[in-house]
C-alpha cells in the first residue's frame, strides 16, 4: 500500500492545485479540457524535442537501471517492490511502445557502474555533468530539481557553499553534488550508499551538514521526524533529470524519447497527482462549474483584501528589508572578522611547537592542543576529563601542581621544570601557566604551556661537562708544570739527603741511636721522593714503557711487598683464573695501581679484624653490564667484549655518595692531616685511563668497597715476556756487571756541589776512579786533553750555561765511542727523544742515586763493551 503524501511534498502539491484552479476559471474549461485530453494522445509532451525517425531495428526488451531511493520519483514499498512516478511512467512507456522494460532499482553508484559495464541499456534520474557528458548521451530533461545544502538548526552562519568549508559534508556515493562541492573547494566529504542511510546518520547526529536533492530530502526528513531540526541554504545548483544511454547509441536514445512522446501531458499529470497528492474531485460538469464559481468569488474577495494588505505590507517590507540588509551586512562583516580571527588563531597555534592545555585548579584537563602528539605522555584520547594525578608520575604532578597554585595566587607562573620518560627517551619540559579571566562564582581555569627543552638541557649538560673537562685539563696542566719544575731541584735535594744518609749509616754502624735517627731521616726522605713520583704519575709526565705482559706476576710481586707491611689483624687473599690473556701495559705503573689500591683498602679498615681480597680473571662484558657504564661501552666497542678484570675488595667502613663523587679528584682525601696526600686514587685513575681501561667503584657504608679495573685483553697467541722475567734478567745483568774485576774510570759533571761530594764518596767506596767537575767547560777541556783516560761520562741534565745534552754533543765530537749517560730528577719523552738524537747511552733517575747508581754505571760500561784500561 502506498504511503500517504507527506508535508515535505506540499510545494509540489500546491503547484498542481494552483494550476487546476486557474484552469477552472476559464469559461470554456470543460470543453477545452476534453479537447486537450484527446489531442494530447497524439501530440508530444511539452519539454521534449522530436527526434528524426530512426531506421534501426526496434528492440524487444530493454534493461533500465535507476536509483531505488529517490521518493517520490522512485523508491521501494514495505515489501521491497519498486514504486513511484518513474515506475508508473516506464510501465506506460512499455505499453505504448510494445517493448518490455526490466526496471532495476539499486544503489546509485552501483547503477552507474552497471551502466558503464554494459549490463543495462538505459539509466534514469541522471543529472548532466561535464564528466558524465564524456560517457553518456542524454534525453531532454523531464524534471527540474533544486539541490540545497541542509544543516542542523544548532549550527549558525551557514548561508552558502563557502560557509560550509571546514565542516564534514554528507553526500550519497556517485551523486552529482560531489563534483559541485569539490569545484567550490569543499573537500571534507563523507559518502553514504543511499539517501536513506544519509538521513538515518543525520537523525542520530553523526552528520550535521549534508547535500541532497530537495524532493527526497523533504520526504525522508519528514519520514524520520526531524524535518524541523534542519534548515537549508539557497540551492547549490539546480539539476534536471534526464534519461541516458551510453555514448554513440543514438538509435536507442530515439526509441526512448519516442516512447515518452506517446504519453500525454494529462497522463503525466495524473501520475504526478497520484504520488504528490491532490484534492478528491467528483465527476460531473455542474459540479466543476459550481466549484469554479465559488473559486472565482473567493479569489475576487481575496484579491481585494490582498491589494490593501499588499500596499501596507510593501511599506513594512521595505523598512524590514532595509533593516535586514543592514543586519545581514553587519553579520557578514562580523562573520568575516571572526573567520579572520579564527584563521590567525589557528595559524598561531600551528606555529607553536609546545603542548597547550586548559585545566582547572584541581589539575583536570578540559582541552589541549599539540602539533607534536609524540610529546604527550598518554594518547590524546585519554587526556580530556582526567587529572594530572591520573596521567603523570607523582614527582611531576607535585611540580606542576605547585606551579598551578602559584599561578592561582599571582596570576602567572613561569620557569618550573620537570623530566618525563616518553617512549624510550627522557624529555625535559618548562612550564608557563596563566590564569584565565573567570565570571564571578565560577571556578578558575588556567592555560598551561609546556615547552620541550630537552635540547637546551642537553646543551647545558654538554657545556658543564666541557667546563669540567677544561678545569680538569687546566688543573692537570698546572700540576704537570709544577711536577716538571719541582722534580729536578727537589730530587737533587732528596738524592743528597738519601745518599748522605746511607753513607752516614755505614759510618755510624756502631752507634744505635745515630742509626735510629738516620733511619727516620731516610724514611722521611723516601716519603718525599714517593710524593714526587706520585705527582709525576698523576700529571702523566712520568715515562711509560708499555709491553705485552702477563698481569699475574705484577700482582704477585705487589702482594709480596704488601705482606711485609700488612697488619696482623688483616687477611690478604689472592684468587686468579687459569689461562689469563696478556695485556699491553707498563709493569711499574700497574704495580703502583695495585699497591695504591691495597694501601687504600688497608686504611679503610682502621681497627679490628678485616679482609682484603684480590681477584684476577678474564670476563666477557654483556650488554646489560656495559649499559650501566658508558666507558665500558667504549672499551668493548674498541677492543671487544673480552677483558681482563682486576678486583680489589675490602671489608672497611665503605663510602657515602658524596665521597664517591669526588673519589678520583686530585688532592681530595678524607684522612687526617699528615696521613694522606689525596693523590693515590687520582694516580690509579690516571694510569688506568692511560692503559685504555675502565675503573668502577661500588661501596656501601658499613659494608666495604670494591674497586674493579677492566683492561683490554690481547689475543692468546701473542708472544710475551713477563715483567718478572724482565726483572730477573736485569738483576742478573746487574749482578754480572758488578762482578767485573776491572774498575771503570768515570768523569762526573754536576752543578750541585753536594751531589759531587756524594757521588765521589759512593763511587770511591766501590773502587771506581771518578773525576768530578761543577763546570762544563773544564770537564770538556779534561776530555780533550786526554780522551782515552775515561770509560764513561755522567752529566747532570739541567745545568746553567750548558745542558747535559749540549755536553753529550760536544763529547761526541771529541771521542765518538765514549759512552755518555745523563742523570736527571725528571725524565719525559721529550728528553728521551733528544737524548737519543745526540747519542746518549742511558738516562738515569737521580732519585735512584743511592740504590743503583753504581750498578747502572757498571751496566752501561758492560753494555757498550768498553773495557777499562
């Protein structure tokens, strides 16, 4: 059963009724109507153009596709059967032409595709567009339809197609209005399979702006009960319904148009009245005439009233039109200004890289803006309605809420900073908060701007690190300069003190009290000498001789030395893995590392029983361990994951965090005055770094400390001579040199008379013939006069006038095969290089003048194979 016409069809029904009423006013209405009915059967309908006859064979049947949801033209009843104006007209067309018509209703986009695929002969309800002209040939139009834009009553300011830009507009798939909207710059479209689906979406609020032909829109909006919720603009365009065939099929097009010309105007109007609705009029001419009279009389009365009312209305309309024009102009101006302001605001927000939030005093989020959502701590959909406490860690929440309270008190808060883990990276943010103006009685809201300052923080950290490195470098340079200046003069003094102390102890061997005093003097001088050595080691101005060596002999020799001074209350153990790989190292410096760490461990157990454990082994550093210490990562990247590990663990009092932070700082010490210099661990750190190693410290107050040293391991097949082997070789060489029966003749030069005296006494006691000089020119003159009277020349390095290198150069010109040794309290790589250039046989540390000066002389003579005469 056909559904009664809706109020949405009033416009079209009124048009038909007005035309019918006007025709009744004609005096000859009855006869003219009858004549028109008879004549129309053979005459073409208005609006159609007669096409020339075609000679093509008439088809027996055709397939016509059309939309199945365009009421009242074509739609389906409750049983799914196609009904409407077009269904009745195509049925009448088939009757007039004798050609069977299969009318197929379907989704409009599907209908177009079916036609393009050649599976249909004719497509109906087609608007003409530029794109479609390339595909189809069209009949003359048979209906004119306005196509407005509909918008929800809650939306203001929409009057034309330009004002819907920025909205998402609903359209039916394949509809001609899609092309028209895009031509006008509207790109945000949402497609629907049918007009019914579009109206259903509008009914639940999913779409609030849509474009649709007026007849089906009015019908479906009324059917959904939401006709009063939507308004419409002036038509976006006016479309005309055509029927079409594929381009080039003119024969079929002529058949289609010829068939519809056989349907009279009266028959068309009858079909329209059926579906748009009409008055119920009974048969009989008298009834028509009587109604005509009533109509004429009514119209006359209405015309009289309307003429008077029209005159008054014109004046009122003119006034209202002027007012309305002004209002419209003002609204358009305000709308333009609003759009400009909104555009400026959107551009400003797009240019701000920061996070922008609106929150209340409880920290609840009401809105946010972000051009970089990867800076959000949580997904954007989870922010609105939540509080800071819900989304942020407690420490960050405390900082942000404190800034929020400050902004509530002062109106603004700036400068608060916090860090937040986002993804796998720490980001730093700086807050700026301002209180928004609020109406009386309403809670305050705040605008929060969170700026990502991670790069600035990183730059600050890098700057502080560079400054610290610069200060450390300046400190090292100052200490190095101090060491170089102190070493020569101070070692001269110490050599004199220690040398004369040894001689005095030999002379006073029968006087116990004197020996005790001399022993204390020697002890103090030895401490002073060790202090100079530590300063030289720390400043890295002490020569380094790295060789491939085994680390175990160095550790064992160090432990042997330590046991002599180890208190009985302490237990010292050593544990070593089998098959340790070799290392590239300086044995003397690594021994100093072990001794310094062990001494530090002994001092960390001030009283009572305790233990010191030394462990030596080879380990492979895993990724987790390396990640904890960046220096370990660098070590593994450069030398591989396999390293030699030296561990020194004690059961002492441990260290607090502030002490550990300054542990390797030079001259920092927690010991009492006269109990430490603060250089021991600084020297250890410097030596380990010089060996491309890493030192890691772990300590717990009251439990103890563990120092772990990682050194690069060498391949197992490298040939090696251990430090112990080298040391034993030197001793054997020294002993064999000392057993020579023939005493060498020495010429010794030094500007320090006390050392001249000391060396003369020491060498004379060994039976060595020594000639000493404090003046370089006098010494050179003695060599020139008797070049063969000397087996060796020993000269101080740092002397006024001529240095030891200058003396060595002159000696080389006098007698090229005469060995020259230089003695100095400070020997670095520069001195070694220059000494080799002038043919110096050996460099002797002045600090060792009391221990192995004589052995060094015998070794030099033996090495140069010069036999004393």
